[in-house]
């Protein structure tokens, strides 16, 4: 194994373990962690299987194999960001519904307390 | 022209308000004075001034959002209130005094007589009454063309916030109300779902207090965003 491979492997493994640990400590919910775990696994595969970069470089027509990582990383990042934007949109809708319910209930409670 | 509201028709005025303590009292009182039997519901959208207290003292039902959520959410809260309390018609009225409540009767009677789901008050059907700048008029014409294409009906004033809604429309909109630029979008989703939309001429006054949220270079930005919202709305899939 080349030196860089060892470093890359350790970095990716650390990421993987950190995510698992965050789940274990209940700081991260499983459904949000899944995508991060997949990202970590992809990075581990790349660090162990050095030839993979060369194969992909050939398929994609890239002369310098390490550059293959750039589009891969961009794709992973974009997918994650979109995924989280979807979650934020969903949650803001739910927060709105909750706030409206609270406002309506508050009005009803006040009306019950002092009916005119 | 019959201008009385059919008896036993329960009408709710929904007044979305965000920091409108200066005008809210006269708006509420004028609605109550001009439309006998109406219930005024002020949806206080997280104001940090005295809007809620002033509105309450003026005799309105006040529903206060715990934080500001925008006019779309405020009007929707009003619709949910209308359903929970069995109203037949809801009329949306601005809190800044731009809308003359004398038109409410006409809007409601047109709604029932023409069997419509929305009666939208338009500033632009008749000439006069509303002065606007050259740029603003260009914007209005562009909106008209887009609406023609998207809604498939001539809408002269798609950003009007002075509207009466039938019970059917209330039930539909309480469930899904567009958020960002609700006025033009509401017409599109209602038309798309087979509801009947009509416009009648109204005159609008200059605002008594506060300022338009849209002015200067912001108006171009606003237009671009509204057009995007309208176009997106027209291709959106039905929500489940």
C-alpha cells in the first residue's frame, strides 16, 4: 500500500466510525446518517482499491486519475445538500402547521375562559 | 343589483396583520360597521407591536402566530378558523386600510349569485381610482399576459389581496395554501382544480399607515420571483 492510500483509508475509516458513534450517542438519527455512511463507504472503497481510479479515469476520458475524485466528490456533496434541503422544506411545512394549530387552540382556550 | 347578504350566511373577514397597530382599529371597525353580522378575524402574524391588543379591543377575534410566518400562512390560518367555526364565506381584507369594506357586500353577493368560488377585487377593471407609475403599469401588463397563458382566463389584478371565497374554496385552501407569493398562485391552483374565479372592479385607497413592502429596484426582484412562482405553480404536481 502506498502512503497516501493508508492516509486516505484511515481518514475515511475515521469518518465512518465517527458517524456510527454519533448514531450510538443519539446525536444523529439513522435516516440522516445513512447517506453519510454511504459516502464514507465509497471513500473507503476508493482508498483500498487504487486501480479503481485508473479504471474510472479511462472510462471518463480523464488523463490524470486523481482528478476523477473531483466530480465524484461534487456529486456526493450535491446529493447530500439537495437531500437536506428537502428535509428542511418538509420540516418548515410541519412547523408552520404546528404553529397554526397552537395559535388556533390558544384562541379557543382564551374564548372558553372568558366567554363574552 | 342585490346588495344584501343572504340571511343565515355566516361571513368571516380574515385580516392578516403584521405590525399594523396604527391602522388595525379603524379597519376592524369599518368592516363591522359596513357589513352587519360579519365576524372579523385578525390573524396576527408574530407582530412585535400592539396589533393583537388593539384588534382585540376593536372587537375582532384575534389569532396570534407564535412567530412571523408570512401572509400566506396567516390567511391559511384564517381559513382553518373559518372551517372550525362553520363559516360559509371568507373575505380576505388587508390590515393597512387599502381595501374599502363597502365592497364586501357586493363581493359576497356576487359570490353566491354567480355561484363562484372566488370573487377577486380588481383595481384595474375600471379606469381611475388607482394611480400607478409607468413601471408599475408595465409590470401589471406583463402579469396579465402571463396569467392569460397560465390561468387561461383574463385576470387583470392577480396580486389583489381583496377577495371573497366560497366554502368549497375555503376547505381546499385550508389544506394547501401557497406560501411565498400567495395571491397570484391562489388563482392558479383554484383554476387548475376546477374552481370558478371571477373579478369585480373595486377601488383601493392609499394605505393609511405602513409602507408597501415592495418598492424601487425591489419591485423588479419581486416580479421575477412572482413570475417564477406562478410558472412553477402551474406545473406543480397535485399534493396528496
